[in-house]
């Protein structure tokens, strides 16, 4: 008989309660055990923020944030816990006792998915968990219903590229929302739009649209020689039946995984199937950047009113000119542009453009916190903050692009 005892694996933790003291919510403990057995744990407020950054947190599906009147003094901390959870796609159930409506409203706006009062109504926690899981399943099923692409299609779609000249200039936000505005620009005859995330390392399109990342994307990118419209279509996901998306791969990959020939194959198939193809580029210039620029109809270069953007714009322009690349395709976009009444800042924009020898064709306003919230929640601005000034400007830009394409089609 062996002297080695069998090892019993601990159940995987898929949920946690987060509270000042979970013993104050004894009914919650009972309901968590009934709903989840032993696959849950308990964290304090500060512990939760630290735990979210640990590898063990990757298995978390949901957290139950339990609060009472004493916790209203720490609403900023509570909001940060919700924000960090949502950024990691962890669902949040808010359990509240004796809290003011204003405090509850504030936390729900931060992104809490469900609210259950304490003391807990019988079976309500289990029902809330079931609703959240059902929502996730329906989203996944809905996202994977990509309609098959037509063989031999020849749309010759417009290729629109977005490239951030510095980190945080809002390139992905613009790419996602521009693609969505184009896809919804004509209710009677909606154009077919495809959004390609070619930032193979830090691409965030999947996050901004709450779409899963799948291994099939890597498989397709690795064998573009064998790619046809069917295999390309299988790598796409649809968002709300309007927009088809090629997300970045599930793993961080080197940017030289693909070359110019690979990129041209992808762009050619996408353009043959869609009216508009919007590409979100990595901020780094790579060997295949030239192929994208040469094939682009419009190449938006995103910058801000700061020294790093000015320096990068100058270096970017010089790099393209040294290779005799078509710099005339560039359309410089100033994100977080000054307001109309800020004459001093507007004169700085003018001086910046003159010193760089460029024309800043589009100026986008600062959309504020609503932009971050929409991105974290995985929804386009049109669905979550339709009246936001940034959304309005992107919608105007999309409408002008669509009108221009319609005029060109009539002339042809």
C-alpha cells in the first residue's frame, strides 16, 4: 500500500464576496454557499484591488460587492473596485443595505451589473447569477453568428485606416466608433462594414466591443496563403448584426508574424466582401505598414496638442517621405481638441500645424469620462452616450465619408 496520500484538488474560485466584514452579511454567506458551493472566496476592499492583479483572478466570473450605510464614505473606493472588475470582464452584483438612492445610483452608473437589496429575498442571489450567466452565453452565441461571406464577391470597398502617433491618442476609440457609425449610416440600405484590429500585441477592439478573442484568428493569420473568403469569414465575429470584426489574437504575438503579402491578402479579401474596411493599426511602424498605406483610401493619423505628438508626427512624416510613400493620403486628426471658445489653445493648434507643415483636417472634442466608461463596458458611443460631443463629431465624419462614396458610385 502506497504511503503517498492522494491529493484532493481545491475547487476553482469563480466568485468572491467583497465587503468590509462579510460576517455582517450572514445571509449572503448562506446564499453564496447554496449557489456556488465551495467555489467562492471572501475579500476586503483593499484586498480586492490587489487580488484583481493576480493570476488567480483570471478564473473569476463575478463578485458580490456587499455594502451598508457605513460604506458610503468610501464611494470612490467602491467605484474603483467596480471599474477594475469590469476592466477584467468580471460581473458585479451589488448587495446593499440602508444605502441612499444617490449612492446606489452612483455605483450602478460605474458599471454594476445587478442590484440585490439586503436582507436578500429568497432565491434572488441565485436568480441574479443565472441572469448574468445567461447574458454571457447569449452574447457569445450572438457574437459567433457571423454570416458566411460570398465567394467571388467584388465590392471594392473603401479602406479607412486609423493610426495613433502616440499612446493614448484615441485611435482605437475612433476606429471602433467610426466603423459602427458607418455600419449604421443608412437604415434603408445599410453598408457592409468590417473592422480589422491589426495591433497583434495590444489590440483593444475586442475589449471595446465586448467580443471574445479566439484562436481561429491566429490560425488564419499564420496561413494566409491558404486563406479564402470562407476561412476569413470564420475568423470574424459580428457585433449586433451590423458590424463584422476581426479581433486581435488571444495571445500577444510579434508584429512580424505577418508580412506585407499576408496583409495584402487580408485587405483584398475584406475589400471584396465589404463596402467599408476600417483598420486599427499598431502605433509602431512595421514592415507591412507600407502595404496598408499604399492600399488605403484614407489614412487617419491621430495626435494630440502636446510635444510628443508633434515630434512623432514630424518623424512619421519624414519616414514616409524618405521612402516616397503617398503622404497625401494622410489626414491628421487632433483628438481632445480645444473648445471653440478657447482661442489661445486654438492658436496653438494652428502654430503646431504650420511648424510641422501639415494640415489638421479633423478636430475631435474631449468626450470626458463617458468615453472610458463606454470602452470598459464594451459598447459604441452611439449606444451608450449618443449625445456625447465626441460621438457627434465621429458620426458627422462617418456621414461625410458615406456621402462621398455614394457620390463616387453614382459618377462611376
